[in-house]
């Protein structure tokens, strides 16, 4: 091969390297650009990690929030994130009981100022009572329930006009019980959180309310371990296994570690296995059993959970006013 051929081959290799390098860096820049400050903020709130760690994780998984949480957990940098912790909307939730039927409702407003409005508070209570009394099958049926002035739907329209903010009936749930059972209703912070519990084997509403207070404080997701979906347990097991391996633990130790951590995970999300808030020396199950009862079900509404409120940019808002 002559010097010209060598030189040509060298230039081609150099160009190929530069092209690959440029492509790699361009792709990284594009990935970085796809990750917004809002996404980084959300991931940090969910996991508690630093800004750069959150950004790197999002870039690595191409902006997939759930995968980013898993990645950070596998690296031992974050605990399990609760998906519905980001509360943005305002309003109130309430509970009403009519014999063996109870209802829990959530009504939203645009600002927390309205939740202190007496007209709004009365409206939320009335809606809860009407839902418990009429037992609608869905929201469409609920909106058509008759009231003293018209229907729930027309009352919401009137409230919107009088109060000056959009008032919306977001959700409800109707729960039934037997005669030998008790409802427990609890409102936290005047209705920021509402909980409805049902205990079988007792008619003592005080015990049921104690459990409702526990649910409001600890926010379990299931009554017991048997209700946890197998897919959720498998996912958690996978994450915990990667986490243990990344800690450099021997394979024979990893299985025992995962087993222990999975047991702890199940106890954290299953109500009856949790230490009772009023007496941490016993579980909720033992407390309820001491009263001759069992937990049948519970419903917990936290105002705005799962709703993302529009975030105005303050600088843009000021500039828009200046330009007028």
C-alpha cells in the first residue's frame, strides 16, 4: 500500500470517528434537551435525589418518569416513590352516612381561599348527604340528583357564578355495610383528607373512626397483603434485587435481603400490618381484633391527588402585563 492510500485510509478513519463522535454527542444533547426543568423537579420531589442525579437518570431512560424512579432505586439513591403525592388542586372532601350506606365525595375549587367559604362548605356537605341517600351508579347520575333548588349540576353552576371560581364535583364512592358492622368517618384539616372505613363484627363507630384516623395519617394502599397485585410485587422484587446486587452483596445473600425488604414493603402498604398510630406497640389488625372486629374496606380521598395544577411562570406573567 502506498503513502497516498495510507493517508486516504487514515482520513476516512478519522472522518468515521468524528461522525460517530458527533452523532453520539448530538444524541446526548437532544436527550438532555428533551428533559425539562419541570421533569427534573418532579423526579426530585418523588425521590429526594439531587438535581444532577435526577437529570442524569431522566436522560438515561429518555424521559420515562417511572423508569427513572426505578433506576435511582436500583442504584440505592432513592426510596420507593408514591405516585400520587403531588397535590395541586384545591377544595374539600367529605363523608356522609345514611343507615347502612355511606358516601365519600370530593369537590374542587381553583384556590384554597374558597374552601373557607361557608357556601362552598355547605355545598360539599349537601352533595355528600345526597349521594349517600340516592346511591348513584356514576357521575352522570349523581349530577342529576334533585336538590332543593334544582340538581347537583345546577347547584354547582350557581356556586361557580356566585363564588367566582369554577366549582367541580370530581369524584365519589358509595359504600354499603351490614347491620353488624360500623362505618368510620374522619376529616383531616376540615376536609383536606377524608377517610371512610368499614369494620365487620362491631357496631362501635369509635373504633372504626380510630382506624380512619390511622388511614388518613399513614395512607396505606390495601387492606391486607392478599390485595396487593402480583405484578406490583414482581416489579418491586426486581427493583430490590438490582438494588442489592448494585450494593455488591454476594448472590447467596441477595435472596435473603430481597425477601426481608419485600416483607417490609408489603407491611408498609397493607393497612392491617401497620403499627397502629395510637399504639405503635400493636398492629392495626391486633387493635381491631381486640375489639372483636376485622377491617373490611376503606376509602381515602386527598383533595387534588393525581391532579396537576397549571404552573404560571411569574416572569412571563409580569412581562405580559408590562407589554399591555
